[in-house]
């Protein structure tokens, strides 16, 4: 029997977060959207305390991890729900406000990279900050001015100084979500993907932890964006940036002769863990738009007839029902991907499916919501136009919708990267 019932603890967490963002995020959504890059310090502090008080900091810190507590020879424990709870938490936060949700403290992509590819010592050393009294952030830097979806084109270099046993990073990264908060404002770090050997292609790509305050690391620009304006998206430069040798995640070996690409696989493993969270973000924003439309229609006395024959439904009823069905379908794909991660199962196909579907649903549902309400939806009197602007990014970052469809097709049809581009 397939059971989609959430645990009592997960339901309680969901209700708590929903209540909080409804009373706090929504009241300042417009303000921080207009004051782009303004740090909502008081709100960040209150969210941090809420997460600590509710025991959710640890949950967020473990999201993306596929480790189990079962010891060798002992009976396996019931699978944890860290990732399922995490995506439900993300959906509720983004239902409140996407920009503010992204601006809130947490491990982020950087934390997911550490959990996916780091050693036990690195996980303990880097991730413990997320259970401490002050807000902390994790960021990840992959994209470069000349490198987007094709990660093999990364030009940022990492060179080992044998005299000091330090890695020296040189290069430029762009579109780093939470780059400034993680490295200049709050306690945090950024995981930088760099190459040890350009000739080795993806086999030479490795992730490196660069902590706040490291000399040679500098935020050079904050992007002005269409949506998610309360969060920062930074450009960063690394100039002779020295980090300890043990800040490399994974092996420093470039095993190109064996056809191995552990570094690149680390990138993909990180995305397998985080793409479900991006799907949750898209669903959260889309659900916010859907809920607002339904609320306004209810106030106007417009009822949706669920039991009516399809050929007797109005265009409006069909549109609303299609929005609802799309949201539910995307959420089920999302929960499947997150649940597999909790069980330690490979979820690269399911993660891409969830991300692709939710990205499309987020865009279509928010656009349809604006369309249904016409001038009111397009105006700044309500938040629908903001929801539409905020939703689009989920179809772009962490692998565009087109890239997700390629990943899905390769998995289903059995094609390699070279065979299907």
C-alpha cells in the first residue's frame, strides 16, 4: 500500500512554519522587494531563533545527506525524514515570500556540497556552525562569465603550494546565491568549484571550502534581479586566495587515465540533493498564487464545481482545476525524490523530474493567476505580480529546465552525455 500520510512531527512543523511566514513574511514582502539587497536583520534573527527553538536547525543541516545511523551488524533504523521535512519546510517558507526565504540563514547549496562530498571531519567542522547561537550561511560558486551549464568549461584554478601545503584559488564566479551574506556579513563559507587540470576536463574539477574572511576572496557586485530581490546574488573574485589543504572536498587525485570524474560527480551528487529543494521553492510560490486567486474568487462568490462534468465546466473552472492538479502532481514527484534521498537511494532521475516539473508549474501557475485576475493581478495592489516574478528563477538556477529534460532523457533512454546534447 502506498501511504502519502505525513508524520505527526512533520505536520506540526509545517503548521508552525506556515503560521510564522503568514504573519511575518507577507507583511514585509513588498518592502524588501523594493529595497533590494537590504538585509532583513531582525527577521533573520527571529527565523534563526524559531528554527533553533523548534529543533529545525539540525534538520536543515542534515538535509541532503544520505547517511544512516544504522551500525554494522545492527538492525537498520526506520529511514529519517530529514529531506522530506526539509522540502516541506522550504515549500512553506517560499509560500510566505521567495526572496525573504532565500535570505534566511541555513546551509544552502554550500552545506549540501559538504554533506554530499565531504569527510566526516569536514562535515563536523563546517556544519556545526548551523547549530550555534548566531545565524550562518553556506553558498556555492560554480557559474563563471564564460561557463554556465557546461561545467567542463570552468576556468577558476586551484594550485597546491607544496611549501605551505595550501591551495591557491584564482578565478571569477558569478550568480552566487547568498555570496555576500555567507562571506562578508554573517558567519559562513562558500564552496568553490575549480579545476586542478584544465586538460583533464571534468575529471579535474574539485570543490573547495573557502570560509568567511579568507584573504583574496572578494564580492565585486550584487546583481539587480527581476525576482527574489530580498536575497543577494553575488559576483566574486578569487585572487591568490589561500586555503588549508584539508579544505578540498573529496580526493585531490585527477584520475583522467581511468576515466574517473569524481569532482564532477560531486557536483551532480550535490544537485541530486538540492534540486528537490528548488522544486519545493517553485511549488511554494505557485501555491501562494493559487491560494490568493481562490481566496479572491471565494470573496466574489465564484465557486469551482469539482463534481461537474468536464464539458459543463467554465473556462475559469478548468483553469483553476488545472492549476490545482499541476501543483499536486509536482508535489508528489518532489516527495518521491526527497523520500528516496532519505532512504539513501539514488535519485538523480527523480530529482531532475521534480525540478523540471515544478519549474514549469511555478511559471505557468503564477502567470495564469495574474491572467485570471486581469488588471488587479497585474497591478502592485496585491502580490500576484511579485509571485510571477519570483517563480521564474526556479526554472533557471541549479540547472535550467532544458538541462533537466536532457538529464531525464539520458536516464530513460540510456544515452551518454556525448550521445545526447
